[in-house]
C-alpha cells in the first residue's frame, strides 16, 4: 500500500510539472540549494523498485541482474547462470510481470494474441 502511495506522489509531481509552466518568484535562488525534484523522483522510484524486488524469487532476480544490469544477452546470461537461454527468457518475462503487478501497472487480460500488450497505469487521482 505504501509503495502505491509513493508511486502516486511521484506521478502526481511529474504531471503537475508538465501541466503548467514553472512559477518564478523571489525565492528562485533557493532552488540551487535544495534537492531537485528529479533527484527526489529518482530516489522514490528506486525505493519503490527495491521494495518490489523483494517479491521476486532468487532465480528471477539473478536473471534480471544478468540481463538488465550486467548487460548480457540471454545466451550469455544462461551460460553464467548454468541454464538454457530459454529458461533465462522465461525467468525475465515472469520477473517483469511480478514487478509490474507489485508496482501497480495493470495489463489488460483480453489482449489479442500476437499484439503488443496494452498497459494501463492507474491514475494518481
């Protein structure tokens, strides 16, 4: 629940900045001394992602690490992990689905076969 609240706050802040121009007043000089919103957003996003990673199995975490964070291909990751590349693909696919579910990204179940899945992001309102 707290993860969803943090995500919604980040989304709300992003949408607010995009919806209207930034206001300028006499305190503009303070902006350089304070943490920028991008750093705060990055920090909140990393906290949400870290929490979501706790829901993954060790095998799924290892597959994601070897492919996304180490930059290896599925074949190379399979060699490092000692499993076939198809197994790595499957683990990465299921890990991403779990992360999306935990982070509140909803996929439509009635998507047609062979089509790109349409992803709905829950509104922050």
